[in-house]
C-alpha cells in the first residue's frame, strides 16, 4: 500500500518542500550554464541558440517557477518563517537568473545590417564660407 499524506503528514510535506527547494536551486544554477553553452565563442566562431536551447530554457524556467511557488506555499502552510525567507530568497535568485540568462526567441543575425547605405552620387557637399551652398 503506498504511503499517503494521511498516513504520514509530518513527513511528506517537508520532504516535498526540500525536494522542490533543491530543484529550484539546481535549476537556477543550471540556467547560466545553458546560456554559456549556447552563446560560447571559441576560435572566432560564435554559436547562436537554436530551437532546442530555447525550448530547454522555457522548460527550465517553468520548472523553476513551479518549484519556487511550491516551496513558498508549503512553507507558509507550515508557518515556518525561516523557511519562507529562504524560499523567497531562492525565488528571487531564480527570477534574477531567469531574466539575466534569458534565451531570445528571435534570430539576432537577421536583424544585423552589415551593408551600409551608399551615398547619393549627385550629392554636393556644402562647406561654410564657400558660397557654393544651395540657399545661400
């Protein structure tokens, strides 16, 4: 017969809270590694995050948010002030990590314009004091 919360309520909630907290911390620490792995530049070549990295980022951020909310809810239900503070710090660190190491879903190379516009061949520069300026 499986162990349920009704059988061992004092054991199950703190265990779930500890596992969710470890998941949140681990996920927050893994996001910088994912970012560096997908943006690493070596020997003059830089990689661009592909759909796999973007999907992995979104899954990790979802897991991080779910784990942080779970830990906070369980700590509040236990009325454990120290645990609430700890989980709030972990949630804030996770939020900072998720924002700082975000994966853009757009291709930055498509936005770059390396070709500069060519000057108008009919353009005549106007220098101060030359008397050749249009309009005086």
